[in-house]
């Protein structure tokens, strides 16, 4: 199942979620109506009055459920960080020096670069001693990954990688969006229990006072309605459990399998699952909100549940290790009851980190592990198989499509190699809250002196001389940075940028837009990188919580798609005849048998400003064809250079089809 098939599956799950929600609401409305009829003795009313009464109760019930769901969904528009903070999460600073937190951030950064998505916010749940984790957010740009303190303390690096890889599968495949919508809907159908408790309590208290005042127990109907709402609420609880189980169980198997694909080994995620089964705390959370987020966790939030949100633990382990014997968990439980495991000590014993070091040893000592040394200032040569600027690789469009949102162990190794090759001072600046802004703008300044001067003047005029000078200094420091490292370095700045107040992020958005619009002369690669980072910043600031946006048909986006393909063909082929042939190869892939003349827009890349929203709204199958057509144009000669691959990755990012590093990894 590739990324686009998974997107279609998520759409079907969304439809199922709506249907189940509607059925749950219908059941709740029926229960409330029956109780209201009995409580107010309305069963003997004439048909007209009875219909009016039922309509009034139905509207009130639907309004309460709908309003509660809407309010909860709007409250979650803060993105994944909002969910993490509600569960007691504490942000992990990008420049942390704490060994456990640094290890966590390293793993998350490597996984983000390997997946082709922005580095998410990282949280720790310090009060949770069990082993668990989750990813939350509307899009990868506003995502957050959170792990419990127990996971940090008990899991070794391989196991932590497996858990984080599992969560990244949910990030890149769109599961997060479904999960966070489910949180809002569940709150709506559970809200009646809150009202029911209040009415029942008020009715009982009121009834007692009425009896004392000899008023005939006039509060009894109120208590009865409250009890009915409690019953209706528990119908909602039952329905919520069913909904959670129906949309999450199979996805957990898929995420486990993806984690193995990412990390090229089963011992990590299987080891984490075994520790959940063998330790007394398991994966159980203490937070009172655990049921609300149970469907998005790595493991079960509670030990017992009528309708488990996850497959049985032993089944998940056996899917990874077919020879696994469940009796092994009992042996591990006895051993760990005497001496609980320490992830850091296991790292040292396994050679994943030297004693006393902040993280792991040089990856050359462990070729099967995507690891990066943390010694500041150390010269880090590119390891064998790393991406090398200026190279050309043979590419098959079908293989590129298979890699969308499907990073392999090779991509993970490439991501770690990329981090190896970025100088430590630049990494420190990318992780610093103040230095990240001029660094990002420096990355976006054009390499062409004349264009750069226009951009510098525009930034100085609109955003101040100080920021313009800082961006120019950063750009000069980045002159020697290879092309394939620029996008990853930009992505590494995101946690620091998102940590700034909203007005400062708005100012940064304006500065990036200024660079794009400076004089319209920036090249396609510079434009696409700027536009990608601008889109990601906008999404992180204003997450899109709309229900479904990928409905547009390809036939409705022909002009936008033609503009994109024409610009790519023009840039990659100076000869007009060759450019037109490359363009037609893309059109033939996109819309076979369709005649779309080759007509590059007069305003160049700026013509794409109106095209991106149209293209990003395509249905999954049509978007798959668009990506294939883009690959066909760029690789018309059967080969792709590193700059062309990085351009393709930025375009895929704009289309929300994350493409992992591929240099030296795709052959045809």
C-alpha cells in the first residue's frame, strides 16, 4: 500500500467515522427522547403536541452534542502541541543538553529528515512512568510528538527509534488528522454525561428540599432527565469505544510495519512492546484525559477495556517476530521486577552510546545503525553512501511514487549522514530561538548577486536594516553549504521558529514573502524552497481543521498543472524543443490523449502562486498522477541531478506528499 492508497483509505475511514458518529447520535437522541417523555408525562399528549415535544428535545440534544464537538474541535486548532500540553506535556528545548532529552531530539530530527517532513514539536510527559507515546496535529507542519518519562528511562536507542518511527508513520500518512477529529467528535457524544450528572445531582438535592417543604417532589422530573442523560452519555461512551476501535486497530499493525521499514530492524519496536508487557506500569497513563486520546497512543492507555483501541500486545509482537513465545513476557517481568531496565545503560552495553557521552558513538562503528556523534566541533566526514552534491542518478518514476511518505532504512541513514555533514555552528544556530530567523532568511536569499541585492533592499525597507544585515551575514556563511543540505537545515529551524510568539512568526512570514516577491527573478529551486517554508510556517501558525479538502478533480486543475509542468520543463531544458518534449512527456503521464500546448507563463514561477492551492486540493489518485507527471518532466533524460531531486522534494512537500532523501538510492 503506497502513500496515495493510504490516503484513500484514510478518506474511507473518515466516512466510516462520520457514519458511526451519526449512528451514535441517533441512539443518544432516542434514549433522551424516551426519558423526556416519561419524565414530563408527555406520552398522553395529543399527536401534534407530542411531535412538537419530540422535535424540541431532539433539537436540544443535537445542539448540545454539535456545539460541544465544535467547541472541542476549535480548541484543538492549536495543533499537536495543544494536545500534548493538555496531557501534561513539557516541551523539549531544541538545544537541550540533557542526555535523555538530547537523544530523543536526535532521533526525532533524524526521522523527520528521513520522512521529508518538518521537524515536529517534541514533548515529554514527566508524570507518566509507563511506556507510551503519540503524535498529534492537523498536518505535519503543526505536529507534535510526545513520549512518556517511562519511555525515555526504560527504552534503549533502538527501541526509542522504533517507537518514534511508529509515530512518524501516523504523521506522514494522515492518521493524525483523523485522530484529532475523533477527539472532537467523542467529546460531543460524551458531553451529555456531564450535563446528566449536573441535572441528576440538582434533581436529587432539589427533591430533598421539596419534600422538606411539602411541595410534592417537583424536582423528580429533573432528576429523571439527569439520569436519562447519564444513560445516554454511557451509550455515547460505548459508541466512542466502538468508534475508536474501528478506526485504530488495523492502523497500528500498519504503523508497526512502517517502523520496521524505517529502521531496518524489528528488535527496536518489538523490544519496546516487550517492555510494555513485562513492566508493571505497562503503557497505562495516569492522565484523566487518557480515554479521549486512547486511539492515538502507541500502547493501550488502560489495562482493561471493553473495546481495546489496539490489537493484543502479543499479537503485535508476533507480527514482528513470528517465533515469539508469550511466556517470554513472564520471564522478562520477573527479571525486571528485581532490576528495572535502564535505556541508557543498555545503549552503552549495545554499543549505541559510549559511557558518559551525550548520545551514541560514531556510526562507522555500527554500520547498521543510523547514528550521529554529538561531540561539538568534531570534523565529520561524509560516510559511505551519503548524498554527494553534483551527482546524477538514474530514476524510474514508479519507484519515486513508491517512496512518497515511505522512508526506507537507507533514507534514514541518509538523514543521519546529512546531520553529520552540517557543521556544528550551523546546527546550533538552527536550534537557537534567536539565530534561527536570520539563518532561515539567509538560506532563502538568492545565489544570484543582483537578485540577492534586490531581496536585501526589500527586507531592509520593510522589516528593518538589522534583520536584512543579519540575513545577509547568514547567507555569506552558507555559501559553501551543498545544495542537498539546504532544505534539511531549513527544516531543522522549525522547532525554534514555532517557539516564537505569533506576532513574530507573522513578521517572519511577511519577510519570507518579501523574498519571494522581491523582483520575480529568483530561480525555480529558490522559489519552491521559499514557498514550501512559507506554507509550512503558515500551517503551523494557522492549522487547517476543515473536514475534507482533497476533492478537486484533475480536469478542474488542468491549467494549474500545465503551468507547473511547463515551468519545470523550461528550467531543466534550455533548448525549447527539448523542453517541449519533456513537457509533453509530463502531460502524457498526467492526462493521456489530452492536447495541452506548451506555453510557459510570462511571469515565470510567480504564476504558481495561484496554482498551489488548486493542485494541493486534488484527490489522492489525481495527485499521484501529478507527482508522476512532475517526475516525468524532471527526469525526461532518464537521469536526475541532486538539485533536481531537491526541487522535486520541495514540490512534493508543497503538495503534502512528503518525499524522503533519495540520492544514490533510486535506480531504474
